[in-house]
C-alpha cells in the first residue's frame, strides 16, 4: 500500500512510518520538521497553508492516510485556542473531505481525554464525551468533523508512550530521563489511564486498516493504572530507583490545563472487531526497554542530522 503519515516527525507518526516500512508498504510522511536522513519520503509542508493538503496528496498519491499531526501540548492549546482548533479540528475536516473525494482510506488519531473522567470509567464509544480543556475540546471537534465528512474513515482514541525525536514527548521518556539523572519527580496517583506502547499501537492501527474497519474506536492499553504506578513499573523494569518518584495529586501540580482523573476506556469493541486481544502492558514495557538497550533513541535522532 501507498501510505501517507501526517505529523511524521512526531512520536506516533515516526514510529508508524517505521512500522509501515517493515511491513513492506511505500511510505511518505509530511511534517514541518526537517528529517534529512529519514528512511522514507518526507514532504516538508505546513498543512495549514493554502493548497498544502492538495500538494501533499498529489505528491504522494496515498491509498491510506494516517493523520497524526496535532497540537498536543495541553498548555499550548490553552494559550492559543485558535491555533488548536485550526490544527486539531479544521485540518482534520479538510483532510477527511479530500480523502473522501479521492477514495483514500483515512485513519484519524484522537485522544482518550475527550472524557471528563468524573464517572466510574471504562468509557465505551457510545458514552458522551465531555472535554475539560481546549486540547480535548478541539480533538473532539476533529473526530466529529472527520466522521461527518467521511463516514468510511476510522477515528481512534489513543494513549501511548515510546521514544520521540526530542526525547520529551511521552510520559515514559519523562520518567526515564529523570530517573537516569537521579532527579526526584512527581507521579500522579489520582490520574488513571491505559497506556499503550507505540509499537503495539502501530500494529493495531494497521490491522484496523487491513480489515476495512470504520467509525469510532478506543485503542488504548488493556490494563489501567495511575501515572505514579506507571512510573514505578518503568523504574523497576529499568532497575532504577523507584523511590525518586513521589506520589502526589494532579491538583497540586500547578498545571494550567485541567486533566481528567479517570481515563479508563473500554476496548471491547476493538478486540471484538479485530478478533484478537491487545498486547499486555508488560509486553509493551519490555519492548520499550529493549529499544533503549539497542540504542533506538539515538537511531531516530540521527535522522535529523545533515
């Protein structure tokens, strides 16, 4: 398949592109960042510019488009809600319309944080979202716009971790970097989520496309935990000092954007339609550890070098 990945310099986009290459697909990526040594065709473009969407689609002629590009920094979204809407909602709608016109299969990445986290959790796809902040609100608008413009598209709510170009894009990188430096950090005991290793998520997304699935799905980890417990599990896997992580409440963090406390999502619809279970948390954490041991963070950063 010819696959186009937007946000190809981001954590998910880059790892998706690598996974697609290993599967034998022809991969193109689009991003504003320079990846001069990337092992796939990179189109450097700002998709908010006039005619940029048409340009990248004409250049790559994809059969599948995986839309990862977004303004995902919650604090940045609060500071600039207009830009957040343009990137997270308006661009998604534009891409969905273009894909529909060109008979391109679109997979749109959304977020678990569209829920307010005030209930008992294990939200299903039929539960009504109630986003707490600008990021979650604009991502929900993007979901709705995509499915309205292209009912054959698939929208996936996710929460993932892995290695990124900057080394600062995932919770796992935050804990690992600080624990290696023996820095004391906080871990939220009152924020529950279902983390997925990005490599496992990539495999799930391609299976969804291969099966022709469409509509809204939750694609998060099969096991839920607090962010503090996540940090402790990572520390133990890497044989680092878990006591450097102090349990605390998100309410005392000083963060501007509100965070939902309970983001336990049900994946029953996904596993039923896939016909298989989602890889376990321990399996994903083992893969994250193996990547670190094999120098994967250094490898991906080398793609930025001239």
